C-alpha cells in the first residue's frame, strides 16, 4: 500500500493506493473527523460487484451508510440529476453531518464532487474510483462538473476531496475497453512528464492488459504521483502548469463530440488527439519521427485506435471551434519536444491542424 | 465617494460607495481586465428605474451589455432558474469572456453569485446592489445560494465578487418597508460591533427613514466596513468570527419560516430575533435592562415590529429545530454583553429560549 500526499495547504489530502484495500476506507475517513453518515453515490452494477465490501468496510468503523444508485451513463452528469440526488440526500441528512462517497468512474466522481461542492456551501467528499481512468486521472485534483446540452462540463467547481482511495483490486472486473480507455491517460503521463515511465509501459503493457499485479498497482501509483505534483503547483489551472494534462484533449474532445460521444470513448478519442498533437509537434519542428513513432506504436499495441473512422475532418474542426469557447478566441495546444517534455503553444495555424487531422482520417 | 478594500489575498476586491456613481461602473470593471461582455441579471422593475443609467455607464466604457430579467420573488432563487439563466447565457457567451453583473437585491445577488460560481468552474461577477439590505449585507462577502423546497440557501458556494458598487442614490426609489428591512441589519452591526455607530443611529434614524444624504451614504459605508473586516478574518465562517453576523438570525430565520416567508420579511423577522437574543442574554446575566431597552427602542422607532403576531411559540420552536440541521445537533446563539459586544454561546436550554420567545408573542 502506498500513501501519496497532495499538498494544497488546508485543502491537502491523501491518495491511498493498494490491492484489496477497500475495507480500510472507514478507518481512513474516521481519522478525518468529517462525520459518520456516509452517502454513497454509485450505480447498480458497481454496487452489485463491490457494494458489500464497501459497506462492510464502512460499517466496521461505525459509519451509517446509504447507497444512492444512478444510471450508468454520461447523461447522469446533469444539473437535474444533481438536484434530484440532493433532494434525496436532505432526507438522509437530519441534523447530522453527511459526507459523500463517490464510488464509481469519471461520471460518478464528477457528479458527486459537484454535489458536495454546492450542498450547504460545501460538504466533505471522498473519491473511491473504480475505473482505471478515474484512479489515474479524474478522481484526483478536484475538478468537478456536470454537463449542459450546450457543452460538456459547463457547470462545475474546483473542489477537492478529503481523501482518494484507489483499490486496484477493483480494476480486475473491468472489461478490456475500459482498461484501454484508462491506458490512454496513462500513456499521456509518460509522454508529457516521465520518459522512464513511458519506457516501462513499452515493456510491460501486456501485463497491464492482462490485469496483472504489481503492474496495475505501479501504474496507478506513478500516474497519481504525477497528477498530484502537477495539481499542487497549479490547482485552478491558472499558471499554465496543469494545462499540460490536456495533451491530446484539444482535438480529442473535438473527436469525441464529432462522434456524438458514441463513436469513440474518452480514451480512444484522447489517443487519436495525442497522435494529432504529435504530428503538429513534428510539423512545427519541435520533435522528430522516432519519438512520434514510439508513441504511435505504444498506442497501437494496447489496442487503442490510430485511425479516425466515420468522422469527417470538417466535423472535427467544427467541434474544435465550438470547444474553443472554453479558452477564449485563440487556440492553445499542448505539444511535445520529446518523450517526457511537454510545451504549450498558442495560435497554431488552422492549416497545420487540418493537415494533421487529415493524416489520421480513413 | 469611498473605496473600501476587502482583503482576501488573491480574492481581494473593492467596495465602492457613493451617491449617483453608477455611471462609473464600466470604468471600474475595465480596470479589472475581466472581459467586455456584461450579462446583467436583474428584474423588470429595477431595469425600468435604473436600467438606462447602468447600460450607459457600461456602454461608455466599451462593454457589450445583455439584460436578463427574472421574476421579482424569492422563488427565483431556485436551481431550475439558475439552470435556465445559464442556458440563456451560453447563447451570449460565444468564444468570449462573459462577466455577470448582479443588479438587484438579495435574491438577485445570491442567485447571480451562485451562477457565476458554477459556470465553467467560476467566472467573474460584480455586485451592484439596489436595496439597503443588499448594500449593507448580502452584496458583500461572497455567500451565494439558491433555495431547495427542503430549505432556504441549501445550495451555494463561498464565491467572492470582483467588485461591489453601492450607489446609494438608487435607494431613493425604495419604499419604507424595504428601507426598514435593511435597517434591521444596520442596527445589528451597531449592536454586535460598534457602540458609537449605534448611538449615531439613535440620533439620526429619522434622516435615514427620510432617505437623506449624507446619512444614507454614511450607514452604507460604516456597515460595509464592518462586514468587510469580519469577512476578511473568517471568509468561510470557520473560526467563529463571521458567526456574530448571525445575531438575531437563529430565531429570526425560524420566525420567517414559521410565517411562511409572508407574515414577516427578512428585516422584520431579524428585528424580532434580535429582541429574543437580547432577552436570552439578559436571562443568562450577560447584559442588563438598560442595554436591551435601548435596542428595543431603536427597533420601535424605525418602525420595525417588537411583537410577534399570528405565529405560535411552538411553530417557531419547530422551525428552529428544522433549521438546526445547518449547524449540527447543538444550538448556537449569538448573544450580547452590551452594545457593540457580541458573544457566542452554545447549548442554550430550550426552556430559556421558549420563555424569551413567549415574552414577544401577542
């Protein structure tokens, strides 16, 4: 078991990573002195697989536990769902101190964190991520959000959890597509920040796909460490440091949106977005062929896509421009100078972006 | 014109107070470099009275202005209204930087601040309060909120505005009931923190009721100064300092709720709540008759109620217990040792509370 610390002054918290450690959750929350009434937001499938373990772990430490099940779909990340959950929670919260436990993947984590941020001007919450993607990325760092029909993650807050507990044992029940989706973010960490880790992935990717320990535990630990270090330097993405975590996301989000969130899942779209960011880096003379080929090879080996199917270039560009409202009128790309070396560049000519997208279209 | 500074490190901001200064708003926002697209949340009656002035003041400094009118009722402080306003705002926010201007009383300020806090994980907003209550109290300090059917202000955030501009000239269009409602909070500041100011109010209350300058400008300035000083010491009400601003509010909120928010407006209920808190202070031997009589006299002179009509004692106690969920199972009262000297006491015996309420029932 490993305990990492994310230092944010009085909003600091621990990230606990280990195999079959979910039974320790109650003990760790107890230490925080944030109440005894746990309101667990999850979905039916996660509850069926791991609900008893979580419940026992909490009950043993004297917690009251209430499970709230929500549909397992991105559509659950809505203001209407948040509102309906809060109304249910007020019935449970009778003159006591309620804490929220986000027990699921990215959707549940984002939604539960958002609810915790606005209920009574903020109550404590804990992330217990159950997917690789959530353990290495979305569960850490306090970005909470719900979607609007006008755009994903349009409502939200920066609101840190009081604890993240990543039980890598839970990952063993994931299907290959879910593991691959998380792996896109794992590869991202290597590319932007950690060449040694990238080399580790090149050598050990098969162990990860086979859900073997200690490989799984190691990658969750290494990625959590990188993310924690970046977040504590730039919690609110104001200094251009946290920005590098968006590597592959600028065009990746556009591909996701152009495919109406059905054609590609998040990880697949990010993999394609990374390839395009690599090609732009090459065109701008920032990096060379060898580097880009290593990245492309690893993406291919883990089974992530390297070609964009059934989506047109103009549709991606259109979605990209809609997304740009999040950052003002100028575009901003995270590019690379080499494995482990990310740089930020603004105002990339549209012509170059279009050409780089074209290369990956079928 | 006076400029106060509320110091909260990187969330610091200015409170600008003056007579007929609304035309300066654009100039001050411009200095903050927070965009040129102003989305003004207000209601039809305020827009009719002061909309042109605000619009001109902003246009002269090169701002684009869009007015969003909402119904003039507490019911507007809902998550559904917030959601509908945000959807309208996304149509205005096309790849640009939008800033929100809350142009109204407490309802508009709380709602607009809440929207600013959650849209894109926080965008800048400015308070331009148009009621005495909002200028001296709710417009300052970053408490934003919407109501649920389960309780008032149940959803919200601590989220500071970038500027507060209080044009006391706007107060001249208020009716006497609105002025009185604000005066309850004004008197509160004297009682909890500033004996000299309390004496000033005893001498000059008629000028205030007559909406005379410089009296109006002076009280807004003095109260804003007290509030700013308290907020900068305890932004999130964690240290027991900001808590004293709740003087009169513990039972006041219960009276408001027991009267279904119709029998008494906020200021009237707070006036009654202050009287009951005074009586509890007396019963606990914290203060004497003379002090309590001075407070009661001032409340009476400005036309605020000193008797609770058509609400029963048990109904107030019931509402008080419902409200207690906000602070755990123990009650907590702000009491006084004398004019200008507030103290906090926990676990006041129910018997004493009941007796003190009884005294003011008709």
